[in-house]
C-alpha cells in the first residue's frame, strides 16, 4: 500500500549538494519509498561548502536516517564521517551516508551503479582493455569499478600529461592498487583497436553542448565490433558519442542506468529492502522526458 501522507513518525532521507535543485534523485527515491510502503520521505538539502560541517552535525541532531552526497561535497564530506568503506577510501569520495550507533558511515555507490549494467553483459572482464576518457572525480569511480570487475588493463586518457600523472600517483596508497596506463588524447587512436570498453567521464556532449563528442566517428570505427561504449552523461540521452557508437553497431550504456543503480544501492543500505529498480528507472526516464 502506498503512503497516504507525512506523519510525526515519517523518517527523513535526502541529498546534500550545492546546487541541488536540479537533482533527479528525489522523485526517483520517493517513488521507490512509496512502492515499498516505507513511511519515509527523500528531500534535497542545499548546503554551501563553508557550511558542510555544521550541516552534517545538524542532520544528525534532526534524526535524519541517511543521505546522498553530490557535487561539491563528495570528497570533503569524508572528514565529517565516523567511518567509510574501503571502496570510498580507494575512490576518495562518498556519495551515500547512513546513521549508525557510532556516528555517520559512508560509502560510494557510484561504483556499484557504474558496473551494474556491465555485470549483466556477457563479457570476460579478466581479459578486457578499458579506456577511460577523463581524469576527474568520475574517472576515479570508473577505475574502481573496473578493478572490481577484474579488468587487467586500464588506460587513462587526458589532455594534460601532468594531470594524468597526478591521477596515477593519487592511487599509490589505495587498497585497490590499480595498474594504470596513460595516454594523451592525441595518442588515443593507438589504443582503440583492442579496446573492450570505452568510457566517457568528461562533460563533453552534456547539455547544452549536445552536438559535441569526445571522440570522432573515425575513432569509433577503430573499436572492435563487440566493444562497449559507455557515457556517464544522462542529458541528453543518448549523447552524440553514443549515437555514433550505435551507428557503428556497438553496445551502448548511458548515465541514466548508473544513476538508477547507484540510487538503488543507496536505498537498499537505508531500508534493508530490495529496491524497485524498474520503477526507479521508469521514474527517472519520465523526469528526463524519455520514453
């Protein structure tokens, strides 16, 4: 039975970020909570960077049960938590927090969200070459996910050799200990022919620059016919990159599924119930104006 309204017993979940009004998590999570007949509501909290520590303490005092974390707090929130999982330490970011007897605990379900559609594909990841475009925070979750899958060869591609090396060095003390290779965008053609998975973690192609693409049609033609193209962007859907990949006949994934799956993983942590993933996907796609 769906919840009819809020009461004094209604639990509160939410998401913190700045800005946060654009977040699609509230409609997706509230639809799931209603479907599960859980007396809880998921709300956005706009938290400026300078107010983060105070806000986290306030959420605890108010009895908030858990919350998601989005830009710009995914890294800095770690210092306000009592404990974080190994995967969060490896990525250096937290996006899901829950209440424990000892205090706030955090993890990173972006990794779970990223690999979920890949785990459902019929691939031998122990032999895979992954090429990751970009070297920002999103790339860290992708690298951690690929290590979780068992991928032995991960290439990091960027425009700055210094930034690429800084990214590689930042994993030296990580419990995951990835073996990363790097190349500049100008050298990308050389690594594409043996690529199993090509992932775009850059904002190239995101609304409003919908005609932009991080790789050309000629470069996509270099990929093996059974390669997977994965774009973390979900507006627009599909991006120009994925449209070109589909023309080539490649399997494609976009950021909508990652958003759904990371949200589902968070909901399971908070409620200890199996999330209604199909409904969450349907709700998200409706919010995006997709069929």
